[in-house]
């Protein structure tokens, strides 16, 4: 059985949660009338959709760079809703943590698997002798 990547799992959870936060920020932007309604809804729903769909591609080539790009876009929403600078900054920090911690855990798991495989090979060699 193949272990799922911890980095991918953490990133997926973060993106899913962030999509809901962006949707609620869209409601705030619409309520504050920061732009005309169709523009607010188009940008907000498109970004929410991209965030909720990103976990499907995480783990593929350039997918984590795409995640970083989306984090920058979320922070840029602060132009219209200034509190999004703070919320976006929090999500950037969480994304960085997910990428660093997840990558570290994945590397440690791979090293542990290699070590267990080597020990199993040594044990099998001892039993043959």
C-alpha cells in the first residue's frame, strides 16, 4: 500500500479551507460594494473554485508553485478588502508550514522505509546462511 504524501494532504486541507474563507470574503466585498456586483462575484467565485480544485492536482509537476501563486492572489485581494492582507498573510504562513513540515515528514518516512527494507534484506540474508 502506497503512503499518501503528507505535504499533499496538508496542502489539500489548507486549500479546501481557504476556498471557503475566500467565498466569505467575497460576500464581504459584495456587501461593502467595493466594486460592481458581477465583478466581485466573478473574481470571488473563480478564485474559490480554483482553490477548491487545486487539491486534485497537488503532487504533480509545478502544482505546489501553483499553490504559491494562489496564495499571492489571496493576499492581493487586500486591495479591495484590506483585512484580506492579514488573512492572506496567515494563509501564506500556513501554506509555507504545510510545504516545509509536509516535505520533512515525507523525507523522514522515505528514510524510515529504506531503513526497514535494508533491515528486512539483512534479516533474509542471515536466514539464508
